[in-house]
C-alpha cells in the first residue's frame, strides 16, 4: 500500500477521519468495486484516475477500514 501523507499525520489516521463521514464511506464502497479484470471501476472510469488500477484500490481499503471502525448505530 502506498502511504499518503496528510496534515493530520499518518496514513493510519485516514480511516478514522473517514469514519466520521458515513455518507462518504458508503459512496466510496459503492463506486470502488472490481470489474471482470479485477480493476477498480471507480478508479478506471474513462478520463479519470488510473486506467489500469488494480482492485482493491487505496480508496476502497481506507473506506472499508472506516466502515469497520464506525460504532454500531
């Protein structure tokens, strides 16, 4: 996994930050799914992202961790 540096600190903090925005987490999980060739549909849309991005992508992984970090309603 490629680390992303944020002003907040380490990449490990990203899922915790995302967890405070459940609507964003839900959208990321809906959009970043694998296609038939195991590429991320959210990252490989024509004109956007990386055309050969493998799934699970970094956004999916962060969103998945955030969805598991949220307390039960």
